[in-house]
C-alpha cells in the first residue's frame, strides 16, 4: 500500500506560523492566524489546543504564538519541501511563475525523506525559491530583511529580495510588471494621501498601492 500523508492540517498551521513570523516579522496571534488561513476563530482555538498538547507551539504572556524547537523543525521541513517543489514547477516543468505557490502546496506533502534529497540534488542545490525566500537547511539565513518598498524614501535605488507568494492575483501583477527578486527598483515618489507609490523598474514607471509595496521586501 502507498504511504498515506498524515497531519496535513497540523503542518499547514505550523508553516503558516513560520511564514508569518520568520518571513514577515509579524507577531502571530490567533485572530491573525484565522484571517491568514481563512478559517473561523473557533477552528484556530481547537487546533491551538492540539498544537499545545503536542508541544509544537507555546503561548507567551501576550498570547503570541511561538513554535517550539520541534514545531520549528517540522515547519522548516515542510517549508523546505514546498520551496523545492516551487523550483521544480518553475524551472523544470515550466509552469508560469505566478502559479507556483498554489501548485507547490499540492506537491509538498507528497515529498518524503527519500525523494526530497534527490530532488534537491537534481535541481542543483537551490538556495532560494522562485519568489526569493531562503530554502531552509544548512547555511540558510536565520534572519531576513524586513524592510519593504513601502518603508523607503523617494530617490532610493534598491534590489528586491523577495515578494509575497500566497496571492495569485498579486503574483500575476508582479509578473506582468516585472517585479521579481533580484530586480533593481528606483522609488520615484510617494503619495500618502492617495495611498500609492510610484516605482521605476527597467525604465518603466509603475504605480501601486502602499499595501502592495509592503509585500515587496528589499535587500538591506
């Protein structure tokens, strides 16, 4: 019989907590977790009881959720598999870049301790995902830049480090406008009362909302 995938819901919670805190620098509380996972607060409360019972998370005095060492190990394992799947999908299968996150989410639970190392070698030992996120493993940075395009002053030239990957429509916008990791960006202007910024990429001026600019992290 084929091996069955188990604990999918648990892994999804752990990886979401990891992404929100490690990748985005956000304090993870139950209401934010419910919003991100698009589930009800009672569903989050029920899962948190399980995660606390299994010693995968802990809560501090402010009710902020933290991964325990075992929770971190499990989260990094799944995030690593997800990002390797993204590399496979874009670099080998030639699936459009903006589709990679959702497709990889379907594949990540199908990778095992046996297939993951072989995939890593076949892909040429990638260090980052197509969206610029480090692939967990030896040598991966522990801290990421939390500075976004919305945080800088006009006139600065910066390099894109990574972009938010969990919204296909947003990724389509990034893809159409050439907003990708490694690209150089000149912030031309900020219009706070309109809630927009204007950025120049490859000689083209692009107007975007400040919320969108806040989903583009730049290198320090």
